[in-house]
C-alpha cells in the first residue's frame, strides 16, 4: 500500500471549504499538512480548524512543509503565480478550473509543468460523477447527433461582488467560471466545435459596478452538421443545469444526478438517478490524482487537455467583441 501523500490547500474560500478540505478528510490516499491564504484571518482560522500550519505566503509553505502536492482554489488571476511557485519547487498541483485565463497563459503553464516535470490536474468534478460517465455510453445509442442544447443558470444576488465582478481578474465572467463545466462536458462528449458565435451581457444589476458578464449565450456548430447553443447565467433563477444531445434515434439529457434517454417523440426510454443527487466528488478527484502521481493511472485532465477549453473561451470572447463567428481551433496555442 502506498504512503499517504501530503497535501496543502492554497486559497481557503468557498470552494476549498465546501469541497477540498472535506474531500481531503474523506479521501483514501492523501492527508492535509498545511493551508495557505493571502488573507491572514482565513489562513489562521482554517489552520486552527484543521490543526495544521497556516501560511500567507505559498513559497514559504513550499520550503518549510514540502508537500507532495498543492490543491489550488484561488481566484482566476492568481492561478498563474500559484502554478509557477509550485513548478519552481517541483510540487504537483491539483488546480481548480479554469486551467488558465487565456490560451497564451494556458500554453505557457502547460510548458512550465512539462519543463518542471510536475503533474497538474484540473478539477472538473463532473468527470468523477457516474451519471456523466453513463451519459457517454447512452450517447452511443442516439445515432449521429445533430443538436446540442446546454443550460446552466442560477441567481447570484450580487454579480459585482469580489474578483468575480471584474472581467480582468476573472478572465471573463459566467462563461469562464460556471460555464467551464458545461464547456468541459461539450468537449468531452462531442469535441471542440468548429464555429462559435457568442453574446454576453452584464446587465442584470443596473447601477452595480461590474464588467464580467453575468449571462452568455453561445451558438456553436461542427462541420459534421451538429449545431446548438449553451446558455450560461449567474443572474437567472431558478438553478438549472442540463445538457441535451439529440440524434436521429432519440436524445440524451444529463442533469445533476440524473441522465435520461428519450425516444425521438420525447417518451422516456430509460433513466439513471444517483441518490443523493450530488455527493461530493472531491475525495474521488484527490484519490485519482494520487494514483496519477503513483503512475497507476493516466492524468484524465492534464494541461494539454485544457488547451481546448481555453481556445473555446477565447473564441467565444473574440466573437462577442467582433460580432462574428470564430473558430476555436484558431485559438489553440
Ligand atoms: N469546481 C467547482 O464547482 C467550483 C465551484 C466554485 C469555485 N470554483 C473555483 O475555485 C476557485 C476559487 O473559487 P472560490 O469560489 O473558492 O473563491 P473565493 O473568493 O471564495 O476564495 C478564494 C480565496 O483565495 C484567496 N487568495 C487570493 N489570492 C491568493 C493567493 N495568491 N494565494 C493564496 N490565496 C489566495 C482569497 O483570499 C480567498 O480566500 C476558482 O478557480 C473557482 O473557479 C470551482
């Protein structure tokens, strides 16, 4: 049996507290050995709660604690410096999505990880959820898909709050943030589209000071005849998350905790439900990463795989800026 890997969590906000710290407590192959946040109160509180040393400076943590890997859950603009510090110290990284804020940064960071010989795995937890894996099998039964419709919405009361309100800090808005998950499903199930045409807005809270889009609609098309759209909004309730792919022999709809296969007339043929609908996938991701580090498993979500996500996002933002259709492949670094 392999020795427990020593993990540090960097960035102790919502995602670390909701997923990664509980995930480390629940996983098989890693243990928490240190925490870090630039906010000293947060670092101190989580250090105390988890009885590990707390740091406000990552480089000091890396020197003093020498963890096997870091889980990085920092605002998007801080991702680069965390990966650079880990690469310099030869420490592996589990990076919260997005991998990078644009294709150039994605290419540089992929090269850096390669050069430093570190593994980096981007956390896209739907890939660790059996419902989303089952959808991949059901998709084989509908014939060549011709239509894809995705919708991911919820209502955030203050779209201007914190770094998420700034397009510069977040690398965009809802599309790069929550939209990353839907884009990941699209790329996983259907590949990178050949054309995208996007509109975005930051109009849900008139008078509020923010420029990161709260809503985005992306039309997309593939040369093989498949087309459709993704609607992503962090200002539109109720909370919905759904991706439907339709082919000549029916449709597959994947939602949180449920996947259905429908006949062409919409009748339900079969469905799979996971109960409870959304158990935390964080422990499974951490254990998977430990297996990657032990060379027992290939990295399912490494830097190279996420160049496509960065290209999709860059094409969508370029399309929004120019009001023209853009080809994501032209943005592949
Ligand atoms: N996978 C998911 O479902 C999911 C959900 C939410 C957030 N996320 C991702 O997690 C990441 C963090 O999001 P969040 O909602 O937790 O943000 P947050 O604002 O709640 O927390 C970020 C924390 O990072 C700290 N920080 C900022 N710069 C830092 C630095 N250089 N070094 C160390 N700490 C630093 C901040 O002080 C803050 O405590 C983002 O990449 C986000 O997209 C993923």
